[in-house]
């Protein structure tokens, strides 16, 4: 099967990091096609960045349709544009947050999501509540700008570890979810250090996408995720006008 892994920010180095993590867990017959958005913010930190990242994400989904993919993974823990992508695509689309918290739910009664900045913590906490895990999960911010995770000379790892230690000590966490795609390369090391399951959203999303494809399941096109109705779109959005619709 072919899985399209889309980074909705424009940082190619972050895409490559996620692609390495995805290929490390993918089944032998799974091809990971990594794509970086060509328009939008360099990182996604909060609602404003996320809103401006959606057009680039949708453009990648559209432009890669001809080559074909069996499922798509939105490689941002904010699940940026997930609902719109599910309306656009006829194949399964999964996000990192939803995949990660579902996976953590199989492993622990209580877990903590450790993300980057406070503005992202609030957004992710809202997602966790929406995904039905609000009573089992606490979301924490480690005060790390996303791009600092790409800077080896920063203290990002130290801040992340300190927040994980607080989660284990104060939250009663039995597992940790890493709340940013830029943390994907740290999961195995942190799991060894702390002796609890550490869930990486990239890896979790790959396995969720593989499962859906293997089961022959795709997004329902009845009501909520029905394809967009044809209509005119104006200005810079004219290229995104839907040309067909499903019932």
C-alpha cells in the first residue's frame, strides 16, 4: 500500500525526520510518500498558523491524486485540516493527535500529552476532549518553540524531559504521548529512560492508516464528510473550487 505523509508546514527537514520514523514502523509492503507543503508557515503553533496551513495541505492532497495513495497522514499533532481533508479525499485520512491518543488508550488508564507551547497545549487539550479522552489525559506544554526541536544546540530536549518528569510525578501518568511531530525521533530513547510507554503520533498514525487500508475501510461520505458541493471560489482560493460531489 501507498501512504501519503503530508507535513502541513513548509519545513522540509521536519518532513524528512517524520518520514524516517514512518518508514521505521511501516510494514514491508507499505510505501511512505513524504510531502512538504509548498505554501504556509514554517511551523504550526496555534490556530492562526493552522488556518493558513490548510490550503497548502489540500493542494498537496490534490496534486498527488494522479500518482495515487491508499491513505493520507497529516503530519502535525494539531490535526491541522483533518476534517477538510476527510471531505476532500476518497481514501482514509488520519491525524497524529487522534491516532496517538487512541493508541495510548490501549496502553494506559491515564496518560499525559507533552507538547510545545502553551498556545498549542490549549488547542491539543480541546482535541483530546473531543476525541473522548479528556477524563484520562492531561496535556502539558514544555515551553519549546517547534523549530527549536530542529536546533541541536537548544535546550529543547532538557525542557521536554523536565516536563515528562513532572507529568509522571504529578499527573499519575502511566504513559506519555509526544505532542509534536518534531519529537518523533525521541520516542524510543525516552521510553527506555522512563520505563513507560511513549507514544509517537507519526508511528501511531502509520499503523492506524495501515489497519484501515487492510480492513478495506474508508471515510464515510454520508453527511459529515460528504464531498464539498461544487461552487465558485474567488481570488487566491479559485484553484480550490470543488468540481464534483458525493451524496
